[in-house]
C-alpha cells in the first residue's frame, strides 16, 4: 500500500470533516472498521475514509446511528426502504451546485451533497447526459431529413392542385 493511500487520525478527521472523538466513537461502536496497525503505528486507508464519508452522508440525510449500523452491516439492508430526504437548508446557508449547460434553455443542476455523488460520479453523469442529448439531437435531425422529401412532395402536389395560388 502506498503512503498516499494511508492517513493518520488527524488526516482522516480533516478529510471526513469530523472530529477525533466522533471518529473514535464510530470505530468503537463498530460503524467504522478499526485502523490498521496499533498504537502510534495505526493508520487509516481509503476504505476507512469511504466509510466515514458514507456515515456523514447518512447522518445528514437524517438516519439515526442504529439505521446506519444496519446499512454498514448489510448494505442490502435498505430492503427497498427509501433514504429520507436531505434536510432543508436554513436561510443563509451556502450550497455548492454543479450546473451542466446542455443546450440553450436546457441546464442540469446537481447538488452533489444532497445527491450523495462524488466528483467523479458527477463527471460520469455529465458525460452520459451529454451523450444522450447528442443522440436525441441526431435522431431529430435524421427525422427532419426524412421528412424533407415528403414536405416537398406535399407542396408540389398542392401547387398542381391549385395552380392559381401564389399568383397575385
């Protein structure tokens, strides 16, 4: 394991946005795995960071620790039960959102925190949405190209039926 893949307690607390006491509590209660090694040589890995970030997301979504324990023990424990909606933001709170401009008048707004998406997941979603939009635009252009001969035929037939129209 590379050194860049390991963290001290202080580093993981900073990355997860939690204090030492909270992280230790989650470890003692079995919500987060124990660190690798022991004593002063103990270290945390990306797996620990992912666990802490998930716990933070679930806490912000309003889940209690017992429910979080269930999800950690068995990720399939959701059993079709939906996650509660993210709590409403207080007036004056700041939220960072991603805006994906797809076309004139068409924009996708993503609140990564509320959606529980990591930056790479947002980039992947953006690429996929952009590809779907391009596909739809190509299909629309193909349909318009297919309709063009029919429109020309209709106008020609209408002109033959009423040769006086258009004069004047």
